[in-house]
């Protein structure tokens, strides 16, 4: 346990060094990606909704 505590400052230094290497996205890229995610989510939700409604109607017709 003591050994792990001694290595903790070195770990934090390595984390800081790695974070400096990260290519952070620009604001416009994040907004564009967010819009794509929202549109894709809406489309998938609508698709699942209509498939569910269709299957529900089909099952009701079969059971009658």
C-alpha cells in the first residue's frame, strides 16, 4: 500500500503529460457532432416507434 502511495505523484505527472498530447476538439466541431447525434437519435427513435406500431397492428390482426 505504501509503495502505491509513493508512486502516486509520478502517476499524476504522467497523466498531466498525456493530457497535453490530447487533440482537443474545437467548439464548432463539438456543436456539429452534437447536432448529428441528436438527429440520429431522433431518426432511430422514429424508426423504432413506427416498427413497433406496425408490429403491434400486425399482431392484433393475427389474434382477431
